[in-house]
């Protein structure tokens, strides 16, 4: 018997490739030629890369020379924060401070922590309010305590767990007063919010293909030409000598196709997904009245992403609910991370003021371009029994 397709509500982790990106990648995988070679095949490959770069830059409000291709968001974030830190400190060794928010993805949290452990960085962590938005006055106070020592500021554009949009323009304004470069991880935002790198005033911005309907394994750090981050990789000098390595032509072409399709449909798609999210949230609260929907309740590009609904279910473990839903073919996620196989509460929820119990009892439902009303119906049909079983399991565990 053929198994039905799963109900996939984990688009914030990765979203299915759009058909156009699959078609382009399939075609380009048959191409022979290193984009750094001077012969005809190499020049043809280079042309594909540069046309893709131009398209991505145009759609993101950047110059083609500002798009540096990487293996994905994690590498781009590492290149941004480490590269800025090293470059700025080489100009002035007193610049050893990194200011970043308490809700950053581990792709930034971990490299910043590494800089503190191995490169003498002093970390200033900006707190957030109860809906997961950074406190600007706290950020300003941290910067103004000694701006001459700040190497870089980084704050995500939209949080990957809550969907809360951050006041990037205000952060840039604070930094600009002191000539401090600002980076933003826009991985979650790029598919659902209109982004304009030039208008944002940012110095660097991270995007990745697989959150936009493109393939896993390629992303970009959009970085101003005036900024010269210290490279993580050294080799052939590709990507303006910032990111050496043989260029993945098929991946980049597919990335560009995904950007073109997704951003062309963004306004219409985001409105449709927002309606699905609203229906999902209303249904969850009817099924489990004591559930709490986290993050900014106000819709809109200055408030929250349209596709993420993060819900705390008091009295039960989010991991238990995830597995019970998975057994019924419904795929969601928790905000928690695992260390050595042991679930850890979400650092985002802890930063927002939740305790460990509440932080462990949460699920993230994230919709995307393939989501349908039938997907929402399936979740709402399964949820009451799943919640009841998860609460019973938690009660038994508490008594044992």
C-alpha cells in the first residue's frame, strides 16, 4: 500500500525546491566546465554564474560584486562575523567587542562564542522583550559604553523560532553614529519579506537557497565592496578572494532560479500563507484553550513572518507531541536543540523570559509554498488526541 505524503509543516527548517529550480539544476548538472577555466567550457560556466549573480543581486537590492557565494547560511554567517571581527581588529587591536542579540540562530551564536573562547572577543548580548524583539535601548547602551572597541554588530532580520521581525534599520542607525559595521542573518526573512540590501544600510547580509525553494548547499553573503572581511578559506581566490573554492555552477544557477520565482510570487504567496497561519492558530486555540501563541501577534512585514506559528502547550513536552504527530504523518519541529542526544530548552524562549518547563513544551509550525488547507485540517484533526496523550505521558513521568 502506498503511504500518503506527509503533512510537512517544517518549512522554516527547509522548504521544498520549486520546480523551476529543479529543472535548472538538472540541466546544469550535465554541464562540464570549471567556472575558473579559460577555455570555452569554463567561459560558458562562468557566464551562468555571473548571470545568476546579477539576478540575485538585482532581486535583493545589491550590486553583483557584493554577492559572495558560499555553501549556505552557516558558512556565510561565520564568514561575516569572524571575517568582520578579524578585519576590524587587525586595523585596531582594541576592537574586540561583538554585540549581538540573545536570540540568534546557532549559526551565529556558536561562532561568536568561539571568538570569545579562542580569539579574545568580548561578547555583549542584547536582551529581547516578551515577544522576542531586541531592546534597542539596551543595544544603544552596550554600544555607547565604549564604541571604539566594537568590532561588529549582528542581529537577525527575523527570528527562526518566533518569526518576530527585528528593527534592523534602527540597529543600523545606532551603529552608523559610531562607524560600526552591521551584519544581519536574513535567512528566514528572504522568502517572505521584501529585502533591499542597499536601502537597509547593512554592511553584510546572509541568505541561503534552501529556505527560498532552492537546493541545500549554496547561499550567499551579501557584503558591501568597501568591506573586506578576512577569509575563512584560502585557495584559488574565487569570489573576490573572500571565499576560495571551485564554484558550484549548478547550485548557483538553481539558487538564482529559486530567487526569481519565489520573490516574483512573494506578495501573493505570503498573503495566502498568512491566511493559513491564522486558520491554524485559531484552530489550535479552540482545540487546546490553554495553549499560548508566542511572538508578535500583529501581522505584517515590520512585525512577524507570515509562515511561523510558535505555540507553547502547558503540561506536556514538545518533543512528545512532535513524535506523536510524526507517527500520524505530520511533520513539525520544536525550538529545542539537542546536545549529546539530550533535549535542551530553546535559548530563544529562555531569553524571552520563559522558564525551562514552558520552553520544553513548545512546537513550531512553519508553513510554506506547498502548504494547503488540507495540511491545516490534518493538524487540527490530530491535535486534541496528541495533546491528551502527551500530557498523560508527562504526568506519568513526573510521578515516576
